[in-house]
C-alpha cells in the first residue's frame, strides 16, 4: 500500500480511541468541561449504561454560537494557547480533543447559550461529520447529548463490559467528582430515576455517606495539612476500618482524579504497623500544589500526573496521613452524644457520630498552620517508633466484671474501659498462634474422635490448596472421600473446640485472588480460625476466665484491635466522665 494521509475523520476516530474508551470516559470528559465552564450544577442522564444515551447538562458559561463549530473540531480549545501554558494549567481540559473525539464515535448534539446573549445555538455531529449551527432558545449553559456511542466502531462495542460494570464505572466516576467538588450540585438519573444527587452545600462527609454508606462515612477521619505551600485535605479510614484491596483509595491532585499514583503507596505506608498484612485503608484525599510542580500532560485521558519533585510529595502525603492517624485517639471514646447531649461536630456533619476524637484535633482542623509548625520540626524517623509504642500499650487494668455476658468492664489509671470479649479473645488467640508458628512449634493435640466434614466443591478446593499450610499450624487434616475431610489433630490452643468449626473457618471468606505471599496467606488463615475459635458475645465467663483474658490481652503486641482491625475496647476517660457529670468547666 502506498503511503497516504488519513482522512481527517479516520484520524479523529483513531485519536478518539485513546480518550474515549467506554461510556464512563464520555461522562468524564463532559463533566470536566462543565466544571471548567464554572458550572454550579451538573445533571447527567444515561440510558443503557451510557451506550444508548449520555446527556450532560450544565449551568456554566456556555459556548458562543459562533464558536460552536470550532468547539467540536480537533485541537480546538479555549484553555491553552502556547505549549508553555501546560505548566500553569488550572483547568481540567487542555487538549481540545474531547468533543471532536466524542463526535467522531457517536451521534452528538450540543446546545449552548452564553450569559448575555438572546439566543443559543445547536450543532449536531454524526460519526465526525458536522451539521449546520442552528440558532435556538436555550437556558444559559450547555447540554451535550451523546447517543449511540460507538455505533460506527463495532470493534469498540465488543470491548465493552456488561452493563452493570459500565454502569458501575460511571457511578464511581460521578461520586468521585462529587467528592472533589462538594460545592457543585451533581445529579445522575436513568429515565425518571434519580440514582445519585448531591446538594452542592460543601459537605463532603454526606457525599462519602452516599458512596460508602453512613456507617463508614461517620468513622472516616478528616485530615487537613499544609507544608511548604502544598495542601492536603480529605478523609482516611481509622485503623479499625479496612479493605482487602486498594480500590477505595482515591486521590485528586488539583481537582484532577489521578489513578495508579505513587501517592497511594505513600498513604498505605503511613499505616505501617497499624494494619494487618493484606488490609488496606479507604481514603479520599485532595492535594493542592502549585501547577508548575505537576506535569498533567502524561496520559491521554489525563488519569495520571507526574510530579517535579516526587520524593517531596511522597513524604508530604505520608507525614500528613500518619500525623492525622496518630492524632486521633486510637481507643475509641464514647461520644458525649450517647449520653444525651449533642456536641457541635455532630451537628456540623449532619451525621450521627458515635466516636469522638481527641479534642486537640478539632482545634487544629481550624488552623492547619498551627499543626504544621508542631510537626515539621520533628524529624520523620523519630516520629514513628515513639508514637507506635504509645498506640500499642494499654495500661494495667483492674477487672470489675462482665456485663451482658459480652463485655468486660475494667478500670485503668485514666478511666473506665469496656472490652469486647470476643474481639479481645480473637486478638489473644491470634498473637499466640502466630508466635508459636513463628517459632515453628505449634503444640498439637490428637483428637480421640476425628472430626469429619463435607464441604461444597468450591470450599473443598480452597481447603485442599491450604492443606500444607494447615500442617504448619498444627492441624492434621486429610482427604476422606470426595469433598470430605477428616481432622485428626488440632493446635492445643483450641483444645475442646469443635474441629468442624475450625475447618469451616479455614475456607470461609477465602478469596481466590488472595496474595501469593506465603506469609500473608498464613496470617489470614490464622485470623480466620482465631475469629471462629474465640469466645462469643453472650457467653458467660467465670471471674478467672475474665481475668485471664484481660492479662493475656495486656501482653499482646497490638491489644487495641482484633486481627481484622476492629477495636477490642472503648475508653471512657476520667476527664470525660467529669465533663458529663458537670464536675468540670463553667458550672
Ligand atoms: P478541552 O476541554 O481540552 O479544551 P474539549 O474538546 O473538551 O477540549 O472542548 C473544546 C472547547 O469547547 C473547550 O475549550 C471549551 O471552550 C468549549 N466547551 C466544551 N464544553 C463546554 C461546556 N460544557 N461549557 C462551556 N464551554 C465548553
Ligand atoms: Mg475538555
């Protein structure tokens, strides 16, 4: 074939492939345009997961009628003039490619009107061919309607995933942007169903509640940090709240959602020693940095950025998050609201807080500058070991008794402790088992009557793959017919427990994609078994058993959480009791 120039429609279609991969990419580009146009309200309608229809309407600045045709042509942008501008860019778009790309792979209609004009105008683009600009009445702002996406690129259509998956990508995208722009109203609807709506009143926690549920949202810790002109704000999970992967870690840099960023690693490292292996935090973090410090032009869909000084920003994120984590009291305290009064913060966030945090933090929230001066003098290396040890210790506790056959009540030098007997026992068993395992001597006990268990095929397969690991943990398990196993011995630690419960525990929640790291698999397995073997809530314990549990817990390395990161105890400080009884303060 001789060399020839591609027809511009073909060139656009090829270029579109980089930017517009799936319906969610269309939503992203149109949403970014609306935000760039200063919209205060953005409504998105979709049909058939965006294949049939994506319509984005905004109340932004609009496009002048005589510029409409230009807006849809390739390399047409109002956001940048010289290559140099790339390093001062404060808009989300700058490539001038989105509208032309979308127009080349769909039937696109843009209707728009600028503020002080009598009429608006409309243009249609089909498979890259532009129609005439027609004048017509319209409200100020822009509506972009995209129908039959990829109708002329069947190969692309084949690459789309199931509707639920494409739909999920759109939902995830819009909620992320809603979080990043809490002062903009977002609305997503499908037919007459409104599936997501934010108020635009700036309340990020309410949006987090829509994204992750109220329960999770109210536990997230708010972080505000500033150092040398870089600002970080957002939310991250307390150590008790974790995920099995890093999918729920979201980073925005200068209002841009960036994925696969090393910042994610920085955040995870901030949790070093605080989370169980294989568990990840959940976070939504917003970084603001001078535009000249970031290169935004490294990815066609602008999903990645590069930092001029990567180490600096890495350290910054790590410090900010670590500091935020340590500042919040690692033992949850009972909120005053539980005792009939309402504190200010619960009104502010509009959610029912059940965990109150160290007061000093609330003060610091208002003045990040203060926070900065206390932290930046502390060399990073020193920070860690000191703080970790205070997090881990629990004071010597004096047992008072058991309530509800579920909680232990104890007194410490600094107030009252309520201990969840199940979570505490889980932690104790886990640390004992792991310690024995690390020394390669797990005392094992043969069973007089072997336990026989038949499992569903899927679980049987999972168990089979774990038989060698089980041996190292003092279990003697052998196959005993199809999908059936026989337990001949168990770790002495679990003496007296039902062997079949142990077997079920070993395979429950076993995730196929679990990390291939041997030591992670072992930890997860130990955690699963200990959870099942621990005393349950509702089980009456003798005073000796209660005391033994407490002193075992005191000896643990991480007594404050169960192996899954849930708290083992709640602390009511003397100070808080005094406040609640009106012994302290103005009265
Ligand atoms: P880019 O965003 O990279 O500039 P686009 O192809 O997305 O390129 O848009 C081209 C131009 O059309 C933008 O620079 C902007 O001037 C205008 N435009 C697009 N969408 C909107 C909108 N919703 N409101 C106002 N102007 C818009
Ligand atoms: Mg754009």
